[in-house]
C-alpha cells in the first residue's frame, strides 16, 4: 500500500511512497515506516514518555511520514489527529487489508482465567477441524504452529495484532481467538475489530487499579469487548450483569444456560456433567483445580455458540494438553515441583489450596510481586503466602525500576502480620535453588508468578528467563531430579 492510499481516508494528500510498516516505538522504525507519536500514560510510579519527543529519532531511522496530536511542521508528510492511539489502530487495519473481515473473531477477557480459556477455546476449534489462530499471553498459534508471544503484553499493540490477523487470514484459517486485556481495550490496541463472540470469564474489582483508577473504570474497559461482539458469552456471576445482558448473550455457570454438575476432582483432572442448550454429556478435562471448571464452561459455551457440535466439544475437552506455566508439573517424585502464573493474592490462594489437597508433606512457595503495579497486590500476596504455605521464599518478579528491597519488605511485613515463615532471597534463581534444596519427600514446591514468561525485568532490562529450565537445572544440580510428568504433559 502507498502512503497516498493509507492517508486518503484522513483527507491528507501524500506521495505514492510504499509503506513498509507502522510503529509507535521509534526504536522499531525502519526505512519506509510510518511513525505514530503516541502520548504516554501517566502512572503513579513514573513520568510518562511521549512519542512526540522521539520523532527526530524516527526520522533518522527512515520514517517516511509521522502521525501525531500536536501542531508540528516536519520535513515529511504529517497527519495530525485527535487521538493517536485510535489512528494507530485504524491505520494498521487499513495497511493490512482489514483481515478481520476474513476471520470469525472470538475474544476472551477476564480478571483471571482468560489465558486458559483462550487456549482451550483455540484447542476446541482446532479439534473441530475449522482451523484457527490464537493470540494470547502464552504465545501465538497459526493452526498448530506455535510461536512465542509478541513482547510482555497480554495483547500486543495494534500493528502487531493486525499483522498477525493478516497472516492468519492469508493462510486460509477461518477463526481467530484473541486474549484481550483491559489495558488493550482501554488503549485501543484492538480498535476497529468486531468480534463474533466476546467471552467475559471473570471479574475481580481490585485488579489493575493503578492503571484504571476505579473498579468501575476497570469493569467498563473489559465490558468494551462484549459491547463490540455479536454474541456475548458471560459468566452468570459477573457484577453489573444487567448492563451486559442488553446484547444477545449466553450465560455460563450456576444459573446459566451452560453449566456443570457433579464436579469430581481426580488425580488426572476434572470430571463433570456438561449441560447446554445443545444437550448434555459427561465431560473430562485433564487439568486440576476446581476453578478450571469455570474456564471449561466458558470455552465450551463459546465453541458451541460458534457452531461446534456437543460431541466435538466433549472430545476436545478430554484431549486438551494443558497450558504451559499454568499448574505445570515439572517433577512428581520424590517431591512435586509445580510452576504457575499466579501473581495476585486471589490466584495464589486458588493455586495453594488446590495443591494443599494433594500434598502429603509441606507446601513450599517461591513468589514475588511485580514493580510498577498496584502496591496493594504485595499485601495480598504476602498474607496469602503466610496463611497457606508452610514456608515462603520471597524473591524478585519483574521489579522493573522500583526498589526490589522495598517490594520484598512489603511482602515480609504482610507475612509477619499473619505469623508466616519466610526467607527473603532477592535473586530468583537462588530462591528456586534454596526452596528445592529444602524440599523433602512428599512436599510440594510451587514456583509462582512467572509461569510461561520468557523475560525477567530488572530495572530497564528484560533479561531472558525460563522458569522451567531453571527448576530443572536446580533439580539436576541438587541430585533430586526424579519422576517428571511425562513428555509433553502440562497439568497435574
């Protein structure tokens, strides 16, 4: 596409230069790119950056045009807009040929469970033979081809979203499952997309208040997904349900049209009777944790509404291989080692309670709290760790530019108020080694907070990180490497 064609809907005449890409990060600009100068987001812990300050760098790197919100005179075509983020999304969509028109999009949002639900929904669509793409925190999938995630965001920026959807459509895939965060909705990373189905899995009002400010604003951001969907698949326990039910909808959970009965937690997973408007059947999901029933109901409801038969959904549930970094067992014996992404008080509580039920010995925990996030999260994590783990090793978890010592002290103070036992080990690798060295037969060691992530953020650096690889290294070094979960297995 040429620059003239790209800018035509905005009324700006431009030369017919070939556009090779769009970027809002000046470091990613290449020859032939359009640079969009986005104002930064004010947060309590830091001054925001402003893309307008990086226009000179973008021009040096070869930007052929600039989009921004200020009145500027530049040596290249300049499109001034009211909202640069909104323009970024619409320009990205236009550059990539409106790929969403060729795909049935299913979006998944929620405070907890959205990654698991999105991955399970993608698996159900794939098992049903339709061919689907997946964009999530855990990574990308084009059919069965897996790729690493695009950066540290749950939902990447608009240029990456639309480029991925374009590739999925060009490959002939019929559907796309997108895990959509509240940040992505508020920051217009998915602006312009219309979802065939929007799934709202869960809502915890105390999440992400450092960004959204109030529970009402946080809920409103998530509600944008279902407001843009042809059909909303909603947890019957959501607050403000009357607001969401104004659209065509399908409810799941107790009191909904799709619900589970007779849940039985077995060593290999969950068994329950799945009831739906399309019929009922006995279901098995090879994942532990009663909370995963909610994720299974959400994914099943969306798949059925999309047109999959009940038999196909039941077969797909039974063949799901779990989610990397979500209650992933690294070793079973002589003591169990589990990796989970739990990084809030509520998610950590659910993980610890699930593991406690099947732990013969002590329950040891390695956990931290992220920097540049709501400080109240540290209080919650510290209290839960003290109450539910026999011993916690408090360590780093993406402290970013915040003082790690201050974060660890906040965790320790919360744990002390609960009378918990803990150690402060600033280096995460050392904390994992110490916890595994202390573990004995029958114990469970939970490594919480990082899960699937491939970076560890220290200061302004994003260092390579692989929690599973570090755990296996420690087990080998300590001579404890025992029986694992088996090749390729996820869950418990």
